[in-house]
């Protein structure tokens, strides 16, 4: 009894309290995150086959020379770069326009643009897959028909398939990114613009010298989430191509390849090696960002 | 106002939940047979909901005939890919695996190569003379052991749209070789402007059938990838030639299980398709406009007199290593899949061509006017089975087949027929083989 | 001047009307298609050419007939969402509070760990995590879906940020009054955090409701999967069930849409919370 109360007293002490508070995180971190990373690294040096598991050195890392690996890596990088190029300027411009004092019914438009973000990727992906179907009467082909163009086989040719992917990406995330920019814009003091226009600055000059520089924190944040979202992209491709097999791997991403090897072909060793490579890439990007921005890039860390 | 909104919202949620409770009981994807007191409990995993009823029904029949060896079977159905992964992991850790499971052909090699399945030769022995044995032995190894039994024969046939055939003045009964087929295709193209057939870029049925007819395989006898063969290159060149002429097209959607394709097929925009007999179900399900217009004939061959029977696709049901009821599981498996009762059920309900040959001759089955498959097609599929006999070629699915399959359906045929159409076939196959991870 | 600004106004509004139409178009297509039989979709493609005379609610009738597990998935999703949101909010609030209000040994290292989890996409550790869940025998259970995401770094971050605005003297005053450390959190802090709970609840709710990849991997029993996974399972290599897929997709958006219309402010706050409050 006495022992228990000592323990209780300790738990209730101001010294122990913070540890109790952060315990849920520490436990899940150790059990799920740290354990997984460690076991992934170990598996990446093994041929995993039940009781016959054996260490094979760096054999699994020979995958970097595999054509499909290189393709999926390229795909992931390409998707990331283009989606950043689209998902930063477009929402920014829309936010500036929406924020304009000439604009009416701001709240309504803002909400409407946000609606796509509410839909599940499965629903969005299915609609887009059917919209970009290759039948003459599929919606996008009808649209092309209005302009007198021939119907396209959208999802089986690289250029058009990527177009569909980026449409999907734009559709789902423009509203959210615009929202980030809107709240960024609200933090820019209005008198800055007033004094600028008194000084005779045109709208474009204001944009260039006030708006864009002052939106930098927002841009960094949006860039960060776009990079990580882009590198980890998988579900979009999975749904759009109706499974993890796009024609000639046009839509196979790094995660898709990892998924295919690990879960579909039971090649856990090689899949883990891909995971480790992926981890290194992600940490590398973080490191570069850290150097460039001097912060962790993710909001609150100051 | 706010309260009103919240109230509405709450009732929507409650309604949803209430509905869900009532619906939950109906969703019968975990099936059990009629409970028998004191029977042996067994677990079964499948990835196809339709198979659940088959297994529970067969367990009931088994219990009736073998009261001293009764089974209480619990069949769990899940999505294909996760089920196979879960099964593999359970096999690897030696814990949590069911007694038996349905394993799809594309995954079979992975299970076979690490020895997670039990041979069933003895259990199959009593049925041996009544069935097409090559359908069973294909789920086997080089030592003559076999491990799985399929639901169907998977005999590959050619389905012809007779409206188009008549318009072009072609009689499919006279088509014997692929050259005849190509010639007929040219007539069809000229008369109707429609392609004779389509090739898939995301699956392998047509090239695989052609390759098997030539005596080729995707993996060699040791199970290593074997994509780079002259036979394979010839198949690709043959199809490429017809693609150039317009006699062949790329299947809309890239495959014959895509919605674009079903629409295309159902509208009568393509003259024929070569697929296994289990594809009949796709006609009845998705192509209702074609009822009474489709005729089934044996597939063409390369040279007159060649074997016209090729098996494709499928699911090998197997007994998993580690089961406590080895013998019972094997016997039940063989009974369910190979007995008359089992094969009849498979044909009647699932539309699967029977492995058991006596059914081909049974008028109660072959002449059954109420059968939705027989009444859909203008020719009788059993005539094809009878004509082709039991000397049938099956693909070698051992070793690297799973890995090779992954490349074939994602890159190889897409490259061969759509993307790198000018690249030399042998060269292309070599670079494809290099990217296979095995 | 006023004339010019009026013109700008009209142009802007027109421009946004166009954007609105484009934004709503896919959803409108979905809604319209749910009134047609699934076989139509296959044959004629997804478009607006609807034969209104034949439009009907059969798809929805099929959905509600109970002959398919749709509402089982719906219920699973609801349960997962509610449990996950409740637990994630409470636990992440605890952790955020711990970081914001105390100075303790190892705080920096622990915080770096939070950052690490935030930086590494879960997709990276998919396979080992999956094996772990298998070994824990949590496959096909709600806990398998929820446990790895129990404490959400993003929420920790947000709560830490939110609480750092509260002066620490406040705590000392409560301590003097004889309140225990945990009492302070439950009785004083949690009520103070209510607005942030709303925003984060919405944020987490959306994540849970729409989560796809992880639930797809850890569940395979058709009675245990969540709605997005269930919808995806209708599109199989061996036949697509568009009837239920399209109507079911529409019906999956509705609850979230209602919530959004009612609690817009919190949605937007929740979604943008991570962004600019740095």
C-alpha cells in the first residue's frame, strides 16, 4: 500500500507529469515508427523467405539499376516538380483575386472551391477516370469534340495520362492551397498597400514587391506539403489507372513500385531497400530545405 | 436555427447507422456450412465472393456423404491482392494461415517456390480418369507433385459476333489456322470497316495462347524467366502485322476487363475475341445486346492438325502447410472440385467449363435450355470441349511466373503493341526480361 | 473610377463563376450518372447526355436494399472516424500540452522525434508496419487501422502552438489552489481548448473518413473494410459494379458536405491551421 502511494506520488509530481503527458507519443513512436524503420533497414539487407531468411548484403540495393525502378523514381520526381509548379502560382493568383476589394461573394466562392478537398480520393479518382475515358462520348472527349478535335485515348499515353493526373491534383487541392494563401494574405497589413498606391505603385508592382515576398512563409509551407505529397503519391495513380498497373508504368510511382514488390510480389527485401532509398531521399530534401530556409519549414517551429 | 441543423444532422447520422445495422446482417461474405455437431473445424480463405457459396454448399454435400468425417467450414472472403499478401505473410510466419485457400494463378508461383503448399496427388488419384489431368498437374512442380485444383478448365475459345461474320460472308467454322483467321479479318475489315479482334496491353491472354500453341512458355523448366524466345517474338510480330493492317486493334481501355471494352464489344464494334470459356459470364453480365449473336468456336492454330486446346487463367485451391487436418482437407478439396456434384455446381452457377469430362456428354447439362450461358450463345460450348478432347496445353506457372506476369501485363505488351512498335521484337523482349525482378 | 471598379468586379465575379462551374462539374457528372444504370456508363461513357425520361433512382434503391455490404462499410467508416478523432484529439492534446507547458529533460530530442514522424511519409514504412500489425493480430480490426495513427504529429504541433499563448503563471495559480497536474489539464485547459478541438476534430475527421491506403492494406474482410476501400473494391479486375459505385460515391460525399455547410468556419480553420500560424 505504501509502495503504491509512493508511486502515485511520483506520477503526480510536477517532475513526472510532462513525461506522462508525452508518453502516448513516445510509445507510438517507438512501437510503430522506430520499430518499423529499424526492421525495414534490417530487411533491406535480407532475402526474406520465412524460416529461410538470410542476409544478402547489398544485393537488394541493385534494384537502383532496374529500369522500372528508375522509371518510377523519375515519375515521382516529375509529378512532384510539376505539381509544385502548378499548385503554387495558380492558388496564389486565385487567392489574390478573391481577396481583391472589388470581389463580391468571397465566402461563397471560397467554400465552393474547397468542396473537392472533401471528397475521398476514391470518389474523385473514379470520376476522373471515367471523365477521361477513351470512349468517344466520355466527357473530356466530348469537350474536345466541341473544339473539333479527335477523341483521345487519355489514360494510355504518357502525355495525356499525366494531364489527367494533374487535372485531378489541381481539382482536389487548388481550394485548399488557395485557403492557405488567403489566410496568408490576411496577415499582410492593409496600410502597406495604401501607402504603396499613394506612392503610385501599380497593381503589378504591389504584387511583386509586397504580396509575393510577404507570402513567403505560406509559399514555403505549401511547397513543403506539395513536395512530400508529391513524392509519396500513390493513391491517385492507383485509382486513376484502376489498380497498381498503369500501361507501361506511365503512372507507377516510387510508392507504387514499393507496394508492387512488397505486397504483390512478396519481395520484401527489395521493397525494403526501396523504402530505405525513399527515406534517404525524403531526409535529403528536408536537409536541403533546412539549409535554405533556416527553419523546419513546417509552420510552428520557431 | 443552429439547433435545427444539428438535429437534422444527428438524425441523418442515426439513420445511416440504423440502416447499416440492418444491412450488416445481410452481407454474407463470411460463410459457414450447416453446422454439424462434433465435426472438424476448418478455415478457408478466398478472394472471390461467388466462391463462398460454392464452398459452403460443397461442405454440406460432403457432410451428407461422409458423416464420419464431417467438416464445419468457415469461408472468409476478402479482396484479392490483400488476401494473397496476408496469406503469404501467414505462411512465412507459420502462424494464422487457414487450412485451405484459393490462390489466383498469377500469385501461385510465389507460394509454390517457398514450399507453403501440400501435394495432393493421393487425394486426386480416385478422380484421375474422369478429369482433364493437365489442369491439375499445371499447379505442380518438376517432381510430379501437384498442389492445387482449379474451378474450371479455362479452355480458350474464340467468340465470334455472327452479325459481323454474316455481313462479311465469313463462316467461323471454317477458320482453322491463324492465317485463315487473319484472312477472314481482312474480309471483315473490308466489308464492315470493323477490326477482327483486339489485343490487350494490360493482360496477356491472346499472346499467351498463341505462344503456348507454338510450344513456348514464359518461364523455362527451372522456373527462370524465359521471355526472349523466337516463338515469343514471332507471336508479337504476327500481332503487330495485323495491327498495322487494321485487322487488329488495341483493346479500348487496354484490356478485355475494362468498361470501355465492354461497351465497345456490346455495341458490336469488334468481330471476335479470344478468351477462355469462363469469359462467357462477362457476355451475360455486360453485353446483353449480344444475346443470340455470339458463336463459340475453337481457337485457331498455327498449323493444321495442331492441338487446339489451351488452358488459361484460373485459381488453384490448395491445402496450406501447417494445417492440423491434412488428409481431411486434401480429400475434401479433391471432392469439392472434382466430383460430379462440384463440377455441376460450378457450371450451373458460375458458368465454369467443367474439369470433369463426363459432364460434357450429359444432356441434362449440355442441353439445358434454362441455363443462362447456353441460351446466350448460338453454338454450344460443350461441342468445342468435346472436339478438342483432353489433350490440352497448360501454361507453366512455376518459379518466376508471378514476377514475369507482373512485367508482361504492365510493360511488355504495352511496349510491343502500342509504345515501341518499331523496336525489334527480340530486342524488346530482352530489355523486358532484364527488368524482371526474380 | 467607380465605373472602372465595377467592371473589375463584374469580370472577377464572372471569372470565379467559371471556376465554380469547373470545380463542381465532376461532382455534377457523378450526381447525374447516379440516375442512370451502370451499364449505360460502360457503353456511353460518363457525360451529361442523359435521357431524362428514363432517369430513375433505381441505383439508390439497390444501394438501400441491403443486398450489398455498402452500409456495413459506411458504419465501419463512421466508427473508425469517431473513435480515431476522439482518441487522436485527446492524446495529441495531452502531448501538445506536455510540450507547451513544461520544461523537462529530453524535451528537444522528443520534439525532434515529432518532427521526424511529420517529415517521413507513412508510405515509406508501409511494409514493416503492415508486418507489425499482422504479428500483433490486428489485421481486419478497427484497431489495426487506428493504432499507428493514434497520436498525430500535426495535431501535437497545433495544440502546442495554441497552448503556448497561455501564460504559465496560470498553471502555478492553479497548483497553489491544490489542483493536480492532470486536474489542471482536464479541468482548466481542456475547456480552454474547445475551439481548437473543433477545428482539429474536423481536420482529423476528414483525414479518417477519406483515408484509403492504410485501411486498404490492413483490412481485407469485406465486412471490415471502410467506405473508400469498399468503393474501390467494387472496381475489380473481374467486373465493375458501377451501379453501387456511383450511387455509393454520391452518398459518401453527402454527410461530409452537410457537415461542411454547417461548420464551414471550423473546416477552413482546421485545414489551414498548419499553414500560417508559424
